[in-house]
C-alpha cells in the first residue's frame, strides 16, 4: 500500500498468482489493474464489428479530452 496523500495506491495478490492494483496518478486519473496467472493460449476469433468510438491520438495513459455533460457535471445529479 502506498499511503501518499496526493497519489495513493493499494496492491493485493493471492498465492495463486492473481494480482490487483488501484492507484491515483497525475491530474486525478485512476488506474485499476488486474493480472491473472499464466494459462494455455487458445484461438480467439477477430472482432466482427468495427470500433464505435472516435480515434484518439497520443500515448497511454490518455488524458480526458472528451466533454460529457454527465461525467463533467459540476455537481451530482438530483436524486429521484
């Protein structure tokens, strides 16, 4: 566990080799990572549809560059 006040993170692992991490990085970006133990490779069919999101330039991790009225709202939506 990293208890840094600005960029905290937590890490977990099982004896079987599963690993998980959750971390806060620059500009408040959250990262959630899961790793599983090795397994036998198997054939997987190619996707049958094309991506339906706009192409984004730049390296990983990509910074938010798309405005969304819900996720970018200055306050939570009213409860109904």
